[in-house]
C-alpha cells in the first residue's frame, strides 16, 4: 500500500531477520568464553565490607479471617465478587526466601476468598535462571435484573405455547415466560514465564499466557426491518499468547530478538434465535459472533552507548494478523434465494510494521535533549469482494456492498529539550510533528503539529509548583466522502477523528508545606478542542479538573486527610437540522482520619467518601433526554489491635449507599417498546453493610 511495492517490503523484512540472526550467532560464539572468564574471577573474589549471613532470609506475612455482606448487589461486587449476601473468607499472604547461594522464592496471594483472587510466585537462582507463575480471576458483573423469554445458549428458542405478536404488546405469554438471566463475564488468566542466563552477556526469555472468558452479554439482534430484541448471548472465548526472546549485552550495546504469537478461539461461532414477532416469512435469525483469529510478530530491540552522556535505541517489530473463519450463509430464511457468496471466508490478512528510533544526549550539566522518530504501518491485504445484502433475514437489498480493507501509516518526529536553570528550577520544551496516511477513509493525509512546555520550581521555601502548556493543530486534505459507501454519506459531515482540530491544554500543580505536620496541594487542568471547520459533527469540547488535598498531623496520635476533586466535560455537536449539547459533571469528596488511641497497641481509623456524577444531554429539537445521575456514599471504620510485635487483629465495618438513574433502563420493561423486546434491566441501587475481622501475623 501507499505506493510501496510488495517486493520492497519482503526484502526489508528478510534483511532484518538475517541481520538479527547473525547478531545472535555472534553472541553465542562468544558467550562461553566470557562466562568462563567471569566465573573464574567470581570464584576468587570476596566482599570484605558486605554483611554476610550464613542463614537464609525467611520472611512472611499472613492474614486470615471472616467477613460478611448484608445483602446482594451485582453493582457493588462488579469487579470484586462481593455481590452475594452472607460470609466470605478473608485471606492474604506473602512469603519471601533468600539464600546466600543467590537462590530465592517470592510468593504473594491476595483475596483468595473472593472471585477476584490473585496468586503470584517467582523464584530461581539470581544470575542463572528465573521462573514466574501468575494466576488471577476477575469478574465483571454487569446486571442481575435482566429477564428474557428465550432459552438456550448459542441456539435460543422460545418456550412452548409462545404467542407471537406484531408488537411486544401482542405477545400475550411474555409476562408468564420471562426468566431471570445474569449478564456477567469471568476472566481467568494463567501466565508462566522463565528467564535463562546462559552467560553474563546472553539470556533467553520465555512466556506464555492463557486467558479464558465465560458468561453472558447483552446483544441487540434484528428480526425484520424495525423489529428487534435484546438477547443474553453466551461468552466462551480463549486467548493464548506468548513469546520467546534472546538478549545479548556487551559493554556499549545490547540487542534482543523475539517472536510473539496470539491465538483467539471462540466456542460459539454464531447465535441462532427464533422470531418472537408474528411474521410467517421469518421464523428465525442468525448472526456471527467474534471470529477466531491469529497474530504473529518478530521484534528487534537494541541500544548503543556512544558515551556516558549519549545513547541511541531502536525498536522494530513486524507482524501478520489473519482471520479465516468460514462465512455463515446470507440468511437462514428459506423463502429467500440470494446469490452465492463470492467467497467462503474473509481470508483476512493485515501486515504490521512498527519502528522507533531514539537518541538521548546531555550537552553539559544543564542541557540535555532527545530526538525520537516513530513509524507505524498497517497494510490490509484482505481481498475485496462484492457482497449482496439481506436485511434482517427478511428481504434482499437492492444495493450490493464491497468490503473496504482500511490501511494506515503513521509517522512521528519529536524533539525534546530540557534546561536546568539552577538546582531549584527546571524547564522543558517539546515539539512533535505527525503525518497520518489512510486508505478508504474520508481524509487521505493529515498533519498535526504539537508544541508543549513545562516549568518546575522549588525556588520558594516550602513551595513547589509547576506549569505545563500545550497547543496542537491538525489539518488534513480535503474531506471527501468515500465513494464505495452506500448509501452516500452527508457531504457536510466531519468525523471527529479525521476533522481539522485545534487543541489547547494547561496544567498547574502546587504543593505547600508551611509546617512539617501540614501539607497542602492543588491541581488544575484545562483542555479545549475546537472543530471550527466542521459543519456537521462535533463542534467543540471542553474539560476542566480541579483537585485539592490537605494532610494534617494534628499531634503524634491523630492525623487527618481531606481531598476534593471536580471534573466538568462539555461538548456540542451539530446535525443537519438539530444541535446537541452534552455536559458531564463529576465530584468526589473524601475525609480520612487515623488515631493511635493506645501507643503501639490500638489504632482507630475512619473514611468517608461522597461521589456524584450527572450527565445532561439537551437537543434543540424534541424533548431531549433526561439527566443521567449516580451517587455513591461510603463510610468505613477500622481498628488495628496489636497482640504483640508480630501479630495484629484487624477489624473493619463499612456502609455504602448507591443510587443510579438511567433513563435507558428506568421503567423500561421487556414490553415497554412496541418494536424492541428488551431485557427489562433496571438501574442498580443498593444499601449494603460490610464487616470483617482478621488476624495478621508476621513470621
């Protein structure tokens, strides 16, 4: 793509691989000699000033206890698994072992009694080999209020006796057929890795990760023209990825050559569902789910130290992504006779090339600079074909569609200079120029220039402050709707990621410590995007954030922290006959306190957090949309009682109140909309009490 012949691309990659292979052969040919010499030196060397212990170091921490939750809530336990009323096990642990022969073991366990448990273990012989194992689970609990009449997994059917209707109001058995269904996913990850040091100069890295996701998610599916339904479709995917890398280090330079791969597999290639509406011509529908795909990549990294003050680095990677899953038929509606598919599969292929070159140097004790060039290219070699179109398994479209294999190339040159005015003041200046080339998109080439500056000062006693400014200007070629898109795009439309844009940002922060026991800090930023050349589309966007924090050590036993932050996001967009304004306001306030009631024996603490978010959407025509609002109030009390120097009893009591008002789900039952059979989800709200008591020990 981009007027670059395929022959050139192949030769470039082949030469890179040959050069990298030659480098590793050179490294291996010298590895044994260097290692033997260093081993001989090490065997006769002893550190006379280093503390030496014959006994190995063994340290550990253990926490075990029980906790409880007052009632159920998916929203409360969204990422922790603390979603069900009842008790749960509190379990955390850490163990560290180091021996004088350089062998070591580290084991870390967190939240082993929850669905968000994590386990990490590493060990080996320092300088020889390292092994690593990681295991984690992460839930994402989205909704426990969904209801649907459908049964099944990837093949979903309606219950016996189902009565079809021209609208949801005519589905007389809907209320009797609804069943509860949870929308959630559970992600389980196993990651293993190893490093082998063949010599002080040569090492190898190996890693493999497998990630599985299971659960159900909401998916909107059409039946015919304006009739549709939301279904709970199964999620059952597996992603495997890993790689191997060889690293070589010399006195002034280092290089690494690696291979990475990724494989995505989906247990369900499609979703099939029966038609709930009364239309004898359409009895069922079918839609594809995420297709299986693969990725392979070769990487080369290197650096060279010209001197103590100057270093150059390079990173190059080229890869290939493929997707060759078999196509589903145009439709499962036997009354239609579309022409044959032009291909049996997409035969998708995308080749990638990424490179980064960087030079860092220091002129003198006051001046240093860096130059970076980045090149990123994605060449989509997927063959084009013309496809007929079936509208929601109901009718053949009169317009055929041709797939558009998007490609892009990004080039970026950035310059950075830093000047140390004196020991207390520092200034930096950055300039970046970007060029983006695209195919099958409305703007073929765009250029963006960005200039930023930052000043930091500690010149005033007890006061530290900094100021950052940034401005950028993006301009592109003439905006031309893509001729292959049907129906044609609005000629006045400007997509925000392609449109001309001016951006300005300012950031200021300060920290003031009038006394050793008191610290005040503040932060504020402002960002503005203007799309003045866009007649239809995003017009402007503004974002401001202000945060304040106070930390005060009232006396040796009592400390207090208070912080507050507020963020405002405003944007406006224009349609051909309407205008819209969006305003989001988010505020968070927090107060924390710690009190040592009995010295080295009893410590008490409290935390209060209040958070509120409001989204206001107004439209110039019609009634617009109601506000979106969520409020969270959290109170936490805790106590630590020391039994002795190595053991503590930890007690925790908490209360959380959460309310959410979302017009998209509030009072929207499965049959509220005539032509959309919804899942009837409700906005989550809860009041939950929590407690936990645990024993912590160090050994």
